[in-house]
C-alpha cells in the first residue's frame, strides 16, 4: 500500500470524542472548513434512541431516517423510541438492547441505523470529509457500526483503544455486502468467540458501496510494524497518539506505574519512535499535545500529514458537552484552576482515563461512593467463559457482588466508574434513577491546554469549531 498524495489528505483531524461529544454538528462544521470532521460512534444507538425519546425537536434524526435504504426498519425504530413532544423529564429513558455475541435482529438494526443517522447528518449539505471514531474495546458493536457508516458514505474510519487488526478486511467485505465473522476476546480463556454479521439481512441496498479509508489510532511504533505486515491488517494510515491526549490512554509500559494519587506515570518508554514509523512509509498524523499552530508546523516538519486535535473542539460551541460543563471548564481554564488527572483505574477497560476534577461529577470521591452501582447500558462489558463453558458478561463498574460472582477480581472494581452512564450525562442524556436523581457526569479532556488557553484569550465568550480550525491553520 502506497502513501496517498499529501494534497488529498486533511491537515487537521478533529478528535472523535465520545459519547456524543463529537456530535454530527461539530463534525459538520469542521468538514465545512475543509478538514476531517469526525463523529463519535460510541454508544450511538443509545444516543439516537434518547434523542428520539426527547422528542427530536429539531427533526434532524427523523429527517436522516427518511434516507435510510430500508424504510421498514427505520419506521420500526421510530415506533419503538420516538415520543412526540418529548418524554416527561422525570420519566427514565427506555434502554436499548445490550451488546452481546448473539444479538437480536433489532439490536443489529438499531446499531446500523443509528450509525447511519449520525454520519448522514454530519455529511448533509456539503462535500467535505467526514469520519467516524469507534473503540476497539467495544468489539461487539464494530461490524454493525462499520456497515451503518459505510451506508452513509463515510470517508474515514478511526479506531483506537486496542489492536484493530481485523478492520481493513472487514471493510473490504462489508463494502461488497459480504458476511463478516470477527473474533472477539473472551476473558478466562485463550479462545476467541466469533461475532457474525450478514449485511444481506438488511435489504434494499445496491453494492458495491464506497470503502472508507481506515486510520488506526496507536501509541507504539511496534504496533505500526505489526499491522503493516499483512494487507489484511494494514490501515491506510495512523494517528500516533501521545499520552497527554484526552479520553483513554495506552497503559504505561513500566509495571505498576501508578503514583500515590492513583495517577498513571508515563516515561520516555511511552513515547513512540517516529523515525521507525516514518521508515514504514505509512501516512501518519500526530495527536496529544499538538493543538497549537506551532505544534502543527512541528508535526509537518517531522513528516506527519498533520495533526488530530480534541480539546479545542471539545470546548467549542458545537461540541456535545452540555453548556454547563463547557462553561465550568472554560471558567476554570480562565482562572487557572482547571486540573486534569490521568486516572489509572477509573475506566472499566483497564486503560488510564483523563478526568477533569469537577465538584459536580464522579471525579469527587464522595459522589462516586454515593452512586448506586448499576450496569444497564453495558458497552464496556467483557465476555467471559463460565465454568459450564457458556459465555457470560461482566464489568468492573457493575455491583461488586455481581462482578465477584462472575469471577472478576475485586481489586479491579474498587475505583471503576460507570463511564457509559457518566458520559451520557456529559451530553445531557443522563438516565433518571428510581429516587429521582439523574446520573452524574465525568468529564474528560487532554492535559495539554495551551491551545484552549490561547483561544480563550482570543474569544473570551467561547469559540466555534470554525474559529478553532482557523486558529490552528494560522
């Protein structure tokens, strides 16, 4: 595979921040500026279902649904979730089916359609590039989301938080409407389970479809070399992410690299060897600490095609964060009191997770301990093999007695936070609990805040995604 001519590649990639922070509105604004706007695919079925239950007041979701190639399936989803005028704010959301290795046809269709909707809206009304970001850790959603994005003519697929070796071949098959069988990790065994998907179950589609480019998000030159060994695993390019990036980070390479406050400690061992990456000839972008014009210039001088930037866009007007969370972060940014930690144990995935300390969030220990543990979304559940040989599912953030009963190690659960529910709360779609409370948020952002500080000086009342793009390109 040869490199793509630089003139056809985006210089800026807007980070695919989930759940729903990288909304279609944000991605569309970046795309209109000639760069790669990216939507988050994480938990997109729950996001779309909750938007419909809140009345879809703008009509955007239902408008996108009218363009799905199978209207019978689209109507099924409207019938299930749409509430005209929106639900009563005291009434809980209806949950979507949990991911599993043997999903129902409705669960599959909901994932395909929801992904289609978000990508279609991001691409509506312009000719710019749009990508979708999903997590390798959420393996049981991947084939259905890839297909939904392809149906909406997505231009790029971006995947991190794991080793996405199966993606290139899966894209080849799905583009042609051929069945895929993807291996899924199963705990407590060296075996793999197989997740199957046959696109022909969704009728009304003409093939072949456009195959999107695939960018793997990695932090190691060794992983670049591994993926490049075979055409079936080789991406079209890489996003090389440093550990100051927001969201999930790769674990430190040193053993037990955690300080007394529970933060992950990184060293020179965790910096990718760019010389070895350049030697592969693959296209690459740099991410994590590259959110200023000077750092963009540096990245280009190092041989990168450009940069991926998250925090600038996470705090922009079009991001999915609620207004209150953005205002709070910007106020703390303004007075210099913002504090970002790399929590080594907050995420059920086992990956370190960047967290903004906010008194009205789960970053406060007292708030975390008061929350009643419940696993009703389950995106980060891990399949495990029971003693009987059957497959079960567990998550360190679920009730501890359940987790231990499922042979989970209790120490993994002590500080594990329910990211599924907290990140839904970040975008104003938090679940209502029986006691009337609403799930609390947990806000993530990168620890390098030089770019946002400078943008804040230029735009004290906040900035748009377009202004962020202009700032970086200048």
